[in-house]
């Protein structure tokens, strides 16, 4: 596997300012597969200066040409899709079939969508005697997570480039190899020097330096709510714009008229995907009291199909494994009924978690309120529809969710009252053009589609 011992800054790979490195570990076998530079504030400053120098020229580039460059980037990613999938599997531990179908394919789709949007988007409009201009916000500091390493990069970089912004990317330290591969693709696609820059490093060092840098105009961060608060405070002190996609505790609401077997099966699959490491995963399954025990049995049967090392991979690190196991232990200690899985590691090697289902979960339990970020599902019982709505809205989060009902209009009526950013109706398909983001402590702003593009634009009006 090809790796770089420097940073991608100003259109070339340059040595890191310091000697420290970060070990990249394959979570499936716990072996070190690479080392990357641990970037410093000096590296970040060099990258931001390169992005600032490139900004006037890129901002002035006609949208059609920017679209063509993003299209070329998409083509390179498509040509290297097998390498992308293998890289994600190596550093994240995702089964190869998931890496191929989701981790490689989805960002290619998103890149294509922004190539089209950049060409078609109206960057100015007439309002009475005014002309309203939509202009790029400037230099973007993008800080991305490890759970969907390439998708989260593309979901920030592609709209920023489409808007005319330049970017400095700080990827998660657990999955930096995918980011290096992306930088290679940017170079191969022929983007001008300095338009995209990569600094690998630790969050408290390189990430904090990027968020605090005086010449960064917008910080786009995806990760935990706790870190999002810190970044928001840092940016707020400088009156700097932020886009924050944070945690979730999404409700999968199964109304009495729904196809219970299908709703439970799809709900379990949703949480097990990516080893439960999805911020919008439907980790709370809400079932009417009269159907509850049937749903518990269906959930236990469904989760039994997810064999660690086969259909479900490990979590990303030893730290994450301990975190998830701690939540499972807390669920047992607080009185939830364990119907599948448990805290014991399913095998000796690799950061695996036994796919776990809890029943008899109450709203006040930790596993019903806090984001676990692992293959753990909590089943909660409700009395009636109003009770279901209260439970669904009863966390500090509001990122995703689902509603199932025999009649689509019934599900939509319920979904309209949920305090969350994206809701799937009866298993609705993912739409890469639909805005993705949260209510409450799940974040600020939106990603994907035209709403994601608008995050990187600022508005100017001219009166005549």
C-alpha cells in the first residue's frame, strides 16, 4: 500500500515540519500497516497560506470550468475505486463488499452530483432593483471523521470547490491513508496548486490549529458533539462560520399498522452496517406495547445473521472497542434485558464487538440517551402514537430517523412532528441530493446537494 511521509501542500508533497508520526492500525488484525506524519501548527499554517494564495484565482474561475475539474476528479476516483475500497478495508476494517458498495461508490456519486451542480447553479439572481451575488466564503478548514473516510472528505471538499473556495483538509488520524489517496486523485485530476491541501495529524494539535487559524474563513467539522462544541467556541471567538455535523441517537418508529417483520429486519441492518459506526444509525427501535415481544424475537433472529469477521467488521480501534463494550456493560447494569450479543469480545484478535440487542430499555437509561457508535440496538416500548413521538424526540440529538406505517400518509404525518434532520419513510432510499444534517445538538448546517453547496457561499447584494 502506497503511503506518503509528507503533506500535500501547494500542489506537491512536502516534508512535514516535525519528526513525529502516527501509526495506522488495521482493526481486523491489530497490525500496524503504515505511518503518516503528525502535522503541527506550522504545517497547518503553511497549508492555509497556500490555500489563501490560490483562492483569488480559483474564485474567479468560471463555474463551468470548476465543474469540469470536479468531473475530472470524479473520473479519477472512479478509475481507482478498487484501490479506494481496499484502502478503506485496511484502515477502517469494513468488509470489502461494504467498502466497494458504500465507501468507494458513494463519494464517487457525490462528486458527480457536485460537478453537475457547479455547472447548473445560479450564482446570482435579480430581486427588484437588486442583483444578489453568491460568492465563495474563502478558505475552508475541513476536519473529517474516520467512519466514512472518503465520503466525508468528498461531502466537504466537492461543494467547497464548486463554490469557488479553497480547502485545507485535516482527516481523522485513524484513517489518513484514504485522505492521501484522495490527494493523489486531486493532483491527477489537475486541480490548480493550493486549491486543495492535506495535513495529517492529531485533532488537538493539527485540528485545533486549523480551526483557530486567523486566515480560515469557515470550519466544516464532522465528529462528536463534544468536539463540535470546542470547534464552535473557537470559531465563535473569531466570528468565523462553522458547519457542524455531529452525533445522533436516531429513532426507528414502527407504528402498529406497519409490516413489523420488514421494519425490524431493515432496522437491524441499518445499525449493523459499518459496525454501527454511523452517526445517523437508527439505534433506538420504538415498538407498540402490543407488538413488542414479537419485535424483540424478530430483532434477535435478525441480528444473529451478522457474524463478526464475515458480515460485520470490527470497530475502528481498541479505544472504540472499549467504549462500546462499556456501554453494553452499562446497559446490563441499568437493568436492560440482553437478548443478543453482550460485552464479551467475539474473538481474540481484532477490535470486534458482538452485535447486541437490548430489550426492556427505558428512556432514562444511558443506552437510550447517549451515542454508542457500535452495533448496539435498544428496543423501547410505547403506549400510543403520542407517547412514541415524545420518546422519539426525547434526546438532545436530532440527526436521522425512520417511520414505518401501513399507509405512507400516516408515516409522513408522524415524521413531520419529529425533531430531526432526515427521516426515511418505510425504508426510503438514500438520496445524495437531499440535505443531510441535524436539529438540536446534532449540528449546524447541511451537507449534500444544493443545500450543501450553499454552506460555502456568502451573499452580496448590489442595488441599482
